C-alpha cells in the first residue's frame, strides 16, 4: 500500500517551525486531496472533525481541508498517548498534494513513534473504526521508551550567530577578529571551516549545527562566532539553544526551489530563526536597508541594534524611538547612535580596509554589522576600532574580494555565488578600473541552482563586463552535466546581445585564459568557490602581488580621476 510519508526529519534545535527541537513530517496527502468530497467529509467526521466543507478535488480549498485534518490527527493521537498540549504547525507546499507538519519533541524515540502513528492514521483513509485505530496507535506511542533528549547545546560562553544571503562569512570573520583584538580566545565556524584563534581546526562547510558544536568544544574558548546558513537550519535546526547577539546581513534570492523554500519571503523566515533565540538581554542586529531583515526585530525577544548606511533612514529613527541603538555612516565615520547620548564616531570608513576605501557598499554594511555585534557583546570601543582597521581582505578574509596586482592590471577573487554577490563584485571591478581598461569575468555556479538564477548571472556578467567566460566548479556540479549549465549561462548572455562565451572545466583554467588576454589597466575577476588556493598559488607564481590597503586606496583614487 502507498504511504503518505515522504520524509520524517528530526530537527535537533530551533528551526523554521519552533524555537526548540522538532520533528518535521513531509506528507503526500493525495488520498485526501483526490478523494470524492463525500469520502473526504466522511474521513473528517471519522477522526472527530465534525462539520466540514472539503472543497473540490485538487483545489486549494481541499489542501486547506487536509491541513485541518492532519493537525487534528496529530492532536488526537497525542491526547491518546497522554501527551498534554502539543504545539503543531501544518504548512502547505506549492504542490497541493504535499504538506509539512511539525511538532516539538523532548524524547526522540517517542517523538519518532508519534510521527509513525500519524502516518498510519493518514494511510488508513477510508477505513472503518478510525477511533479505535487512533486509540491503538496512541497507546503504542505512550508505551514507547522515551529515548534521548535533544542534543541542543547550552553555551557557557557568549555566542554571536550570523546569517544572511551575502556577507555572513565576512561579517563573522570581522567579529571574530575584533574579539581577538579585545584579547579573547575566539572560535568561529563558517562555510570555510572551524577556526580557533585564527588557526584552521577543520576544513569544510561548517555553517550548520556541527560547526557550532566544534567551536564550543575548543578548550579555553571565551567567545564563539557561528555562521548559520539556510541549509543547516532546514536540515537539522540550530545547534545551540540561544545566542547573545544575532546578526542578519540581508536576504536576497539564493537557493530558491531547494528544501521547500520557493520565495524570498520564505527564505527570510528561515534566516529569522536565529533572532528568535537571542537572549532578552542580548541584541538582535539587523539591516535597516533590507525590509525583510528589518522586520525580524519584531519576532526577537532581544533589543534591536539596527545598521544602515543612511543616518536619516526611517529604520534608524524607529529603532532609536524603541530604545534600541544604531550604527551608521555620519560625515564619513562609522558612528554609533543612541537616543540618550551624543553620536559616537569610531573610525573613518576609508580606514577600514575591507570597504576598499568606502567603494564596496556591501562591505560598508558588513563593517556596520560587525561593529554593532561587537559593541552589543560589550567589547571595548578600542578593540572594535583596532579590529576593523587591521582586518585585511586577503589575509583575514580569504576568498572574499581578494585583490592582486599583476603586470599592471588587477585580478579579483571572490565567492560571488548569487546575483547580489555578482552585483557587489561588478561594483568593485568598476571601482578599480582605470580609464580605458576592460572588465573580464570568469562566471560560474554550483549545479543545483535554478535555471532562472543561472541565466540571470549570465546576463548580469555579460552586460556588466567586456569579456566573459564560464569556469566550472567541477566539485560542485551536484550531478548536473557541465554542458547543461553552459547552455543556461549562454542563454542569459545572449539575452543581452553577447554570444561569444567560452567555457573551461575549472575556475583556474578560465582565469588563466582571461589573464592571458589582459592588458594594463584591465580588471580580471573570478567567481571562485573551489579553486581559491590554486588560483592564489598560480597568481603568485606568475609574479602577482597581494594588494595592501594602501595599494587598494591608490587604485580607487586613480580610477576616480
């Protein structure tokens, strides 16, 4: 017999549905949605729903009826199992025959048994004596040995959790750097690995709960900074019970169509999870220039610390009126605002190397976010200034806006993995291009990105540069043939009138081809996810030098004149 269960997933910590561990069932409710109305109505009555109007087969109304049915089944079984009040969240998916139901758990084995019982009752659609079945499965759940409690960690040191579509790795690295400037032993996890006091402990993507666990297990740790990505929240939940400061950099289109997240608003819901577990005495740091991010403060128990490049932003006025704080740019200075005191300038934006002399507005925002988080933790003002002024792009932020000089042209290596990231990269390329110089770009994307996003990257890259090539991320194709990705990139480029788009098997080979064509004054950029280390080694072997903050400043000034 076909089962309604698509997936049972145990979430170990705060998640999209609850601020604590939960079980998530993805269900195929075709039996309910496709049943004749009398049969659907009879099933509703058999489980105790009373009077219902199921709606037409396959309709949105029928899906909403199924939501009521599933929620009622969960509560009835829980009651029979002796579980008092139970939180239940039932959500529709784009497919009217799919639902997600979630409920919190305190003991894993019993929670899994409850999940299995729900499926059994749903699979019995059309059967007689459903009340007896519900009583029987409820008794089975009650008799199930409880099992283990959630493994959610309760940190003993201050924790900063950082999320967002773009900038979360840079921002978390900046906060960790400021913590070290304050003399603390700092551990942090990110998409690049787990670090302790600047040393790489474990390489890999540790932006999920396992990264937080590794960081907090470091002996002697005094501050933890954990990058918290969408995937980890959806697959396992947040690995820690609470944080002292949460930071959300922004929310824009990325990973849509994966994990049941189809819209930017849904993605924002996922990112907001870390703000909902911030301690009441802590700070929720949000981007006031991003409406979805700014709205997250309303669901957080913590006070709001907003950041915005505009000192007259309505978001700053609102937060200051609410008794919160703000970090902004005032007369060229990174400045803290508080209703009860005078503005407090920290340092000039141009003295923060990561902003590339103020050219990169994304990194200005990351700077404001990092300063807000560090001050929210109670770190000294002097440490914030020292940390921001000594955080060097190449040395402290590998893979993000790393710039080199080679034969009188510039090479930039940057992750730029989505549209907002590419927009930021193009901004930098234009900002250091000398008059008459060309922009040359090696495009790329992981294989699991939606076609419309890949095509948009192709169009943006082709429109914004003079020469574009495709450099595949061979380790991240995720089963997709390279030729298929190339076709979508070229379709995007063709939409803006660019037809000559060569493709190369790796990021390194695409970069080598563009560098071979580069002339003095040009800017070559590589969207690099996997070949960063080999790109760096090859560039140095060719005689490239890493741009110092002073070199960057002179490049920006030269480009502006």
